[in-house]
C-alpha cells in the first residue's frame, strides 16, 4: 500500500512539473494562465493586464523603449560614456578595468578643472574625490548625485552645526546649492 502511495505521489509530482514547464515554455500566454491558475491562486489573467497601451505607440522602437523603461524601474541619469558602453574612456580594459588616471585627473579630462576656477575648493574637490558626491556610472538624481538637496550635504556636514548658524535658522528644506557653490568659491563659504 505504501509503495502504491509513493508511486502515485511521484506520478503527480512528475505530472505537475511537466504541466508547469509546458505552460511556462511552450504555451501561449492564455494557455499558460489556465494551467498556472489551476495550480496557483493570484495568477494575473493576460487578457486583463495591459503593461503598455500599444495604441498610443507610433512605431516599434518607441514601444521597445517604453517597455525597457518599465522593466528598468525608476528613471536614471547616466554618465554618457557608461550609457554608450564606452568603458574604455575611463577604464583600462586590458588591465582589469583599472582607471586610466586617478581622480580628479580622470574626471578633468572631460569636465571643468575646478582647481583653476576657484580660490578655495570644497573639501572633496580639493582632495580629488569627485565620487564622494557623484556616481561615476548612473544615479537617480541629476548630475549623477548620490542624494538630493540637503541630504547630500548633511551626509558629511553635521546638521546641528549647520542649523546653529543664525543665517540658516529659517532655510527649511531649501537646497544648499541655492546659496553655496558645491565645488568652491572665493572664500570658505562658497557663496554663489
């Protein structure tokens, strides 16, 4: 009797595995839905789910771009060489992707050299640490910043010290860069 139960259980498991793999790999979306919904609750009906309204898309390239954005999730800002898959503009591909030059010289190959622009440099700029604030590949924020507004500055600058200054007593959630240049200035306050 026990052998019969084991045989039946094995048969059912093999049948279930076959049905699920068939539904997943070889069937139309509707057949896949019917098979999977027989075994599992909550399987979305493909005729009721519309990821993209294809009637508003004029051409296939635009449809593919919209689908890519949906799969990608939140919008990102890309560093152009990274977006163009031009890794060799910053990395030595032959040497284990090591940077072609140290920061900030690598960055100043394309971007303004702030050492020539300001009398006094912000600490990370003076130290050559562009990636203290900027992601070198992609970010969810403009200018490839790791955070927005005050959150970026308050990562290093102590909030109690900043707001202890009477000038900052009523700034609320204002972005620090409304008054201060994040890279440097003519004095240590970097006022714009």
